[in-house]
């Protein structure tokens, strides 16, 4: 049998006993490095494992993101949990099943082909000969590396994959048992951190003794610009934090840009230009029309409803940290470096937190808790404030994108140019050099802030989805990388794809209008990819799109499309907007092709959530600042979409069981933004190119 190529997760952690364990109580435990962030991955991976092992879903439990037990699967990010983590689990379970069947066949004196597995029982069809995984477990060693030599089941044999399963994580979330915020362990105290008021601030004076004398205060830690405290009760910690804020004095410098209009300052910052992609040669003779436009996306906050939180215990030189991190193993290594201990002395256990869309404050607060736990010799639960979450956790990078195209006499694009100005889109702990944790930069002596680098193609960071899937004969994609960042930035859902797809799909609409061509017809004219064409045609049919349809000043519809990273899920979106005092999205229809679908309901949830968040980004969200500090520190200064503003959403899933599963978590973001902007143009003839599409910006576009 030809060995299958192992996914990176199995190459990093090849031993099968790190993936599957059969327990004495006739249950199965599987171990994953892909953690539950609200995306339903715990349920989907359990379905994959149970299906491949032929055990009941109820018999199988999953441990994820525990550094002492779970495999190192890098980060839970990039819409790769099914593509990479799911495939690793499938291949590991297939090989485990194969090993057990070989031993069962020898002991039962039959061929493997005569065996079947029913809920963990291995039997010879038509006889009473049987055994089980649990009977054989003492004689089947899984202390061996995966080879990829056992082929997984064919889709026709699936019993669980492809069917909606009830989310395994919801009961604990509804009862409050899931979240690290609600954890309690014996001897636990409550911690808070006093952050500097701005990026430039340095501590001038602070009377720690006054805070230590307050009721319930257990410890106060002061190291450079890092001030943290813990108290017996949470309200005592809150009171102590308020007093500490009044007691501290800081020196600040006006270092931030004088404007928050990204298009006005970002391209002027020092940058290094490179070519991300180039193909074909421009033919001036074929060009009869040339258009170009510039689009921008502001800095965007994660803005999770629940601020970041972590619990840490320091005992006999060993640290245990409960965190809603996306990368337990990377976080362990970074905290060990900061604390000056061996990684083996640090355990990181994933525990659910608020919705996470990339690198938010989860890792930072874990280090806060670790430092405080060692300082006060008690377990410490550290909760960030709303203000700190908005002002100090990493933002999604701002971007400016210039797109230009030349068309021939038939209205076809013959040359396409796409130029980006952006910072990095990833500064996660463990990515690149040095320490990427906030407290480490503020301590005395501080750890240096690592140099920025971005994610290279083929997936890309700022240039993710900048290479069009459309068939343009000549194209050039350039990237102006801006290393120095006015605000702290890192990974946020879809990275650069949000701005790039917004620009590409808005400009495709502009080209369609400029050639008097229907928006969908214009896209199909430039697309050979059959699956891409099918999602566009499917969403058009579901929305009852009519060729050349016109909106009116009160209502309009727009369409947009992308294949995430040009290698993950295909998504086409039609948005219907209502124009009044504000722009409101009333209805969204999406068609998605994610190849093999594990849990249809979970996939639909992902698309719905991505659409709602993208609408919030598109209509409302923008980080504000003055010369000194970030001003977006509350829901008043950083509004997000409200429940009563959420549109009706319909999702069509084009399932392809025989195709590999494709990541869906981020595929709807860019198409949704562009579809909304295109719907505004359809309604009012106004082309708004700078996000968010607030009434003020729309008025500016009209003028």
C-alpha cells in the first residue's frame, strides 16, 4: 500500500498514542491540538474520529490544547482545523483501526476483510466470533509513529461525517461551566493589571505601599511599566486597581499619527516594496480602457464581548495555566522564556473564553496570571478590563489597496495590477523571533519587541487573496511592507483577505458598471474555475438575481465572490441593503463550497457568524486615537453591530463528499464587505471605497 502524505500535524507529533487512547471503561479519548473557539471544531473532529474508528459519538471524548497530553498542532487559525487537524485525526484513527484489525484477524484466525467494527466491537460477520478495541488494547502498542499507510474510509462508508451533530460544547457554555472566567480552585485570589495609558508612557512615580495596605490586597508587583495586583475578593481587586490608577503618574509623548484616516498616512510611512505575484505581459495594443481606484480598511479591534482572562497556579516551581489561547504549545514556550524556567515546568491547558477571531489578549493575560501567581504564591485569576481589551490587545492591521485594470474592446480585462500598503498580520507568541507578549515588553528589564515579518505566499498575510482567481492574462501584485506600526497589530480573522477581496470585488463591480455589463455576468466572463462559477450561479439563483437589475435610492443589492486563500472554501454572497439615516443590511444569501462537509449545521453557523461580523466591520468598526493614545476604549467609542441590526441570513452549502474538506471560518468576510458596498452603489450610484461605510463617509462619497 502506498503511504499517504502525512499532514504537518502528524509530522510534528507522529506517535499514535498522542492521538488515540482506549480507556478501561470502554470509552475512547482522542487528543487534538485544535481548540474550541466557538467554531464547533470539537464536535467536528469528534465526528471524524468516531467515524474512522467505528465507535459511537457518545463513547468518545476529546482533549484539546493541553500541552501535557495534546499533540502540537501549531495554532488553531487560518481556517485549517478541518483541512489539517481533521485530516491528521482521520489518518491517525484510520491507522489505529487498521492495527487493531490486524491483531484481531490473527487472534480470530480470519482475514481482515472478514472483520467489521460496530461501536468498538470487532466481529466476524455471520458468526459469534468477536473481540473489541478494549480487549485488544493491552496487546496493541500505539507507541509507534504514524506511517500514513492505512487508507481512511471512503465517503460512502461514513456514518457520522456529513450529518449535523449536536454541539458538544454548548451545554457547558449555557451553564457557565465552560469558561476560564468562571473557574474557581482552592486558595484562588483575583488579579488585575494596571496598563500604561498609552504606547509611549513610562512610569514616573507610583506608591505601591498605599495599595498593599488596602483591604484584601495580597500582593502588588511593580517591574518597570508593569504593575499588577491581586486580592482575596474580586471587588477588592477592582477597588485596588482604581486606586492604583489614581496613584500612578506617567510620562507620555505624542507619537501617534495626527489623523485616523488610513488612506492619508499609511502609504506615506516608510516601507519595503516587493512583488508577490506576476504573470503574463501587458499588451498596450489590446487596451482601450483603463480604470483604477484606491480602497482602505482601518485598524479593527477584536472586540469580543468578554474580555480576556486566565488562571495560573505556581506550585513547587511548576506553573499550570488555564487559557483561551489559540496556540497552547507556543504560549508555553514563550512564558517559560519570560519566567526563566524550562518548558517542561509549564503546563498550558486550553479553557474556553469569549469568541476569538485571531490574536487577541488571551496570551497576554496568561503571562499576567503566571507572573502574579509566582509573586503571591497563590492561584490567581486575572481578568482584563474592557478598556484594556480594546486599547491593548492587538488590532487587525490597517490597509490601503490600489487596483488598476486595462480592458480590451470586448470589455475583457487584459491587465490587472494590485498594490498593497500594510503592516504585518501576525505577531503571535511563537511566530518569528523573540517574545510577543505584552507584559514582557513592559517589565524591567524589558524583552525587546521582536521585528515584524509577515506570512509569505502561497497563503500570505497582507497579500492574502490579493492574487485574483479570475483569469486575467497579465497581472502584477505588489506589497509595500510597513515594518513600524503606530498601533499594535497581529492576526485578525481573514488577515489581509478582508481588504483585498473588498477591493477586488468592489473594483470588479466598477468595471462591470463601466462596461455596462451585469455584475454576475462580468465575473463569470472572467472565470474558468467550475466550482467558482457554480457558487456564483447558485447564489444568483437563490436570490433570484435578474440580469442588469437596478436598485432605487432606498434599496439595493450587491454581489461578491472569493475563494479564501485561493485554496480553501469558495463563497459567493448577495447582500440586500436599505438606505435611510444609516446603511442597514436587511438580507444576505451566501453559497459555499467547502468540499467534504463534516457537520453541515456547524458549517452554516460559521458562515452566519462570519457574515454578521463582516457587516459590523463594514458598517461600524474603526479604532480611533489622538496623538497620545488609543481612544476606542468602550462600546460608545468602538460600536459593533447590535442584535436588532442583524440581517436575515441564508446559507446554501454545496456539499462535495468526495472532495477534501476546505476551511470555511474566514471565507465569508471579504465577499460580505464587498457585496454590501456594491449594494450601496446599486441603490444610490455611490461608490464608497473607504471602510467603515458610516453615514459621514457615504455623504463624503456622494460629494
